[in-house]
C-alpha cells in the first residue's frame, strides 16, 4: 500500500471520516444462530467462498431476496432467491 505524503493526509482523513459517517447511517444485520445453522449446512456442500455463503445464509434465514451481480456463484446455493437488477 502506498503511503500518503504529509500534504495528502488532510484529504485522506477527510475521506476516512466521510466513509465512517456513511457507515453509521446503515443498518447492520447481526449473524444469528439460525443463519449460523444454515451456513453450517451449506459449508462444504456448496462451492462458494465463505463470505458469500454467509451472505446467502442470512438471506435464506430471513426469507429475503438477495440482490447481486454475482449470479454465477449465488445460483449454486439451494433455496436462495437471487436476482441481478443491474441488467
């Protein structure tokens, strides 16, 4: 990673602060025991990376439609409803 020069630090910290403020406005779903159970059943059975599999488990547990451009991987997950609204 390239280090910022001293003159660039105020801009870098302003961007960091902006990002932090934005994150504070977004709800965060907690990964609960139902999601963990679904993740455990899928892991090793479905060939999708672990982070995506956790996202899929969250959507399945909540009965939600997952919006993603990554249909190739997410369509491998049984019982997951997934759509790409960018097309």
